[in-house]
């Protein structure tokens, strides 16, 4: 009987021990389960995930980039073990929160410049391959042409960098590519001169010093009408001839050019007697005098008598009888033209009572070669 009871107790004890062992195993397994399935640092990753990824299950930001490990894994796809996943010089935090660049791509805009280089060194936009919208990529501007990727007109001459490089072939780093004293914009847009040729018309004057850089300036003198009012020979028209003088200022003084226009013999009227004078292209104004003489014979003698052709003192500040005017070739950005008239009446200023009188109309104007019409104002 005792043997049976003892045997029964042994069996019971074994069962109890087995149950206890099973319970303990369950508790351990549950503990292990809960340990690995819990998110102790609250970063969105359970412990098992963190251990598998190598992150710290008790530190929500393992790499210290201020992005939680869970967000890096689930939201951004970045590496929670690296502050700068793509190695472009910008932290993952800066890329996703400040610059809105792709933390998984070193060059978000595909312009061959890394995001970090654009942001930290150049200052260009890492989200667009052409920061200044001049049709040149940021890379081309920085590495090829050395222009500014932040300015669509690097040299400030009014012409787009791309247009200078690809169309005009001018230097986008110099506002005056040919060093003639004129900006490329002024040459191309306003004057129509060649921004790559400092002497467009080949006259020996730089475009910047050339009054008419596309052609030659000329002064036209037209005696549109002349008529005697009083002449020396009784009942005999005069034999008028016109002396025109041009005075051009130079570094050594005035250069004088004399022109004699013969009207004819025994004529009392003259119409459209014209002379054209070529003017050096660096001249802005000239002094012009016009005098009319009569070589009539008086009392058997020949005299070169001077006609009084002046009425308006504005055009005769040196002599009371001749036209004397300072003529500007360009006025208010326009080719100049003036009309001078004398009424042929005695003006009371004659030094000689027997002075001859004549009415006159003179047209003085600036002209250029027919194929050119652009003028330059200083």
C-alpha cells in the first residue's frame, strides 16, 4: 500500500514540475515576444526591426540627424544610421525639411552639380538645372563658361548669357567684347554695329568714338535760291561766286577747307547750287562761313565786291555781310538740318554804302551713305 501511494506522489510531482516548466517557458516566450515587438524608444520601429537594421532600440534617432529612425525607414526611405544618406553634403533633415531636395539623390535636379555644392558653395537652386533661366545649365555656367548661374546677364550689358554665347558669339563676361567703348547691347540693339569689331565701318575710328559708326558723315550745302537786290554794274546782273569755308577743330588748331562754287556769268538768280563735304567721323560740329562775291566791272575796273546776304545776326556773329554759323551734325539724336534766309534788304549795318545786296536761302544738313542711317549721340 505504501509503495503504491509513493509511486502516485512521484507521478504527481513530476506532472506539477512539468506544468511549472511549461508555464515558465510560456512566460519566457511571452516576455521575449513582448520585448521584440515593443517600441521602447517610440520611433515607430519595434525592437526586432531596430536590431535587424542595427539601430538603437532605445534611441529614436540613432544617427542624430533629427529624423526619427521610424520616419527615415517608413517615410523618407533614408538610412537611419547615416546623417547624410546620399553623401551630397546636406543632412537628411535639411534635405527633407529646408531644401525639399531628394535625400536619396546627390543631384536632385540632374544638372551634374551635387545638391550640397549648389546650396553651400554656389548658391544656386538644387531643384532646377537652370537657376537663372538663361537657357544655360548651372553646370555649364560654373564649369564651362564661368558665368554666374545666378545672373542671366553676367556682365550686365543687357544681353542674356545664352544669347551672347550661342548667337552673337560675344563674351558674356565682358560688357564690351571688342573694347571699343560701347556695350554689346548698345552695339547690337541700338546702333546695329558689330560687337565683335571695334571699327565696324573700317574708317580708322573706334565705334565708341565714331559719330556715325556705320558710315561716313557728310554735310550738304544747298544754295536753294539767291537773287540780287542791288548790283554794281548799272542794268547788268552780277557774276556771283560763292566761297564756302569749313573750319574743323583738331588737337593742333583749326583745319580750314575752302570751296568755291561758280554760279555763272551775268546772272541775277541762282537755284539749287549744291556741295557735299565729307566730315571725319570723330567730328561733332564744324564752323561754316558762306560769302558771295561779284566780279563785275565798274568804271572799267574789275572788283570782287561782297554781297550783303545777312539778315539774322544769329548766323553772322563775326562779319556783318557773310553767313557764319556753328553747325552741329547731330541734334537730339537726329541728323541736323538748318535753313538760313537773308531778305536782300539793306540792314543798316553796311560799312560801305555801295555794298551789294542779295536775298538768299541756304539749307545745311547732315547726310550719310544711303545704306546707313544709324547715328550715335554722346
